[in-house]
């Protein structure tokens, strides 16, 4: 069962207070990796790390799809033209 309680941390805040069952061993190990000291900070940092990983994966996929980083051959010719 997941309970959610809205918090009042700002007018447009998306932060909610919730009740979760957490594997403390995993949370403690993640805290060491992430350098966090509280469970809330660990969960927040872990979620941020997952989102960063997704952004990097999408960037790598775009680089592969588009043939690398930098201007295309056509763009280089256009940039070099007087």
C-alpha cells in the first residue's frame, strides 16, 4: 500500500511525502556510492542518477543515429564558403 501526502514546500512543488517499503541494505549501499546521509537524500540522488543515465543514453543514441558529433559534410562546406 502506497500512501501519499502532499507537502507545502512551495506553491508549485511536485514533492510529496509517501510511505514506502525500502530494502535498507540497498539503500545503505546506494548512500555510500552517492555520498548521501539520509534516506530521502539517497532516494532523491538515485532518481536523479537514473534520469541522468537516461539522458546520456538518449544522447549516445542520437550521436550514433546522426553519424557522430559536429557538423555534417554539407554544414562544413557551407561554413567554409566565403
